[in-house]
């Protein structure tokens, strides 16, 4: 019976290690995606490309493309 529990403990340890490795791989891949800058890459501040009028959803009747505000 002791062997069964040792097998379970090994399986748990392997699963935890696999989960750790998966997280590290995912974070590494995600970091690589966001740090690679291709041809024509331009960095801009969000405020340079859009204007946030409200912090909540608003009715379509209030939508405008007028940049004078």
C-alpha cells in the first residue's frame, strides 16, 4: 500500500513541475510576442491615437468623431 502512496506523491510532484514549466513557457512566449518589433513598428501613447470620453458604456446617440472636445 505504501508503494501506491509513493506513486501518487510522484504523480503530484510531476504534475506540479509540469504546471510550473507550462507557466514559464507561456510567459516566455508571451514576452517574446510583445517585444518583437517588425518593420514599420511605431510606438505611440494611447492618448495620441484616441480620446477617452467616458469610463462607461454610452448610448450610440452620444458617439461622435469630432475631435474638437
